[in-house]
C-alpha cells in the first residue's frame, strides 16, 4: 500500500510540475546576440589560406563553420554578398611547434596553432567595424604524425576560433 502511495505522489509531481512552470510565464531568451533589431542579414566571404604551411581543406572548413555558427545562433538571413554584417579575411597562420621538452631535448607534445585574420563590417553601424586576428591551438602527442591527428585538431581549433569571432562580433564581448 505504501508503494502505491509513493507512485501516486511521484506521478502527481510529474504531471503538476510542468503545468506550474507554464503558469509562471518566466521567459528566458538568450540568442547570444546584442544586435540591433534592424540587422537582418549577414555574409561570409571565403577565407583563403595564406599561411606558410597549408592545410588543403581548412579554408572551406573554416568558412562553412562560421556560416553555420551564424545560421544556428542568430535569426539572421545569410546573403552571398553585402549582408548587414560582413565577415571576410584569411587564414594567416598554420604552424606546429614542439612543447613540453623532456629529457634528451625531445618534445613530448606538439602544438598546432591556427591564426585567422578577420574583417568585420556592420553596414548599419560602422562604429562597430573591426579588423582583428584570432589564434587558437591544440596540443597532441609528439609520437603521432600530424597527418594522423590533423582533421580532429583542425575541427577543434576551428570551433574555438569561430566561437571567439562570434563573441567579438555578434555577442559584442
């Protein structure tokens, strides 16, 4: 009998709790943006690769990741050219360097660093325009070849770079 009572109480809570939240009318909306309501569109130019060491797919991967972030995190429409907000630039750095040197001058890890130069133009408020470089890195075991870990590392670094660019432009951080 006691277990039936517990089940009844749990079911009542499960049914009543969601209904009580509907009545609260607490609205929390975080789009991650601090844009003027007049901003309706964005455009992202192709980010060509001008780094000394070139990853053949990085330009396409980075450009698409920035477009995806803008589409998923804002309600703005993507334009092929001349959006209210424009992103352009280039991949200016792609390098590796040994870190965590251990006995015998051997590196236990290697750091892959990607740098992107971005020009942000707000065609509705040019006071918010900027031209900045963003860098991010990821470390990997030096016993591994870069080609073996490159795809995963570039995906991770690209995600961080895109987040930083989004925060600097759309979120205004």
